[in-house]
C-alpha cells in the first residue's frame, strides 16, 4: 500500500509545482474509475476544501467533460463566447469559482483515462508557454498512472 501513497504524493507534488509554475489558483486531476466507468477528481492543489472529491465529470459537459469526450486540450477564458455556459456545466469550476481554465487529456498506453485541469479565479489568458507546461505535466501524470497500473494495482478512486 506504500506504493499507492508514493504515487499519490508524486501526483500531489506535480499539481503543486504546476500551480506555482503557471500561477494558477487550482490544479486537479481526474481519472476514469475502473469499478463504474465514471470520471472522478482524484487529487487537487489549491482547492478551498475537499468538496472536489465528491464531484464527477459528465462526459461531454463542461470543459473537462468535453476533453474526456474529444481527447484533446481545451481552454476556457474570456475570449470564448460560450464561457458562461461551459462554466455552468463544470461542477469544479463552479465550486472553486474559476473564471478561466485549461484542461488536457491524460493519455495512457491505450486510451485517454484522465484529465488535468488548471484554473484561475480571475479572468486569465493562457500563454503558449503556460499551455506547454500543462501539456508536459499531463504527459508526466499519464506516465505515473501507467506505472502505477503495471507495477502494482492501484485503484484510482478518490481517497476519503
């Protein structure tokens, strides 16, 4: 069980570092759960409390749900005319009062099985450099998950 905690600690450190590198208020990762196929937030940095652990992602709804469906990154900021609707469809954005966010799919060896979301509570425009850092972080998180799945069976479910 110690390996599970080691992976969880690495994921947490990555989220903390990501927030610091791009100045985000929140960074969170969600995995597709094996037991029921639902997408759930597994770890986060910068959240006001632990309510995120009870939130699920609806496929095709909101920023993170669209990313899980289409399998490519999306950015939501003041330049998107559909920002208000997408924000309303995102429980995490609502709970954390995020005004701007970027979400990247976390690809594994065979499919998309996670999503990384970074967000700001103020209006924010993401630079190409910011988005590259988020992309690299999503790749690293995918490698961590693949390692966890192959080296020891980790069930990526929210901890209590």
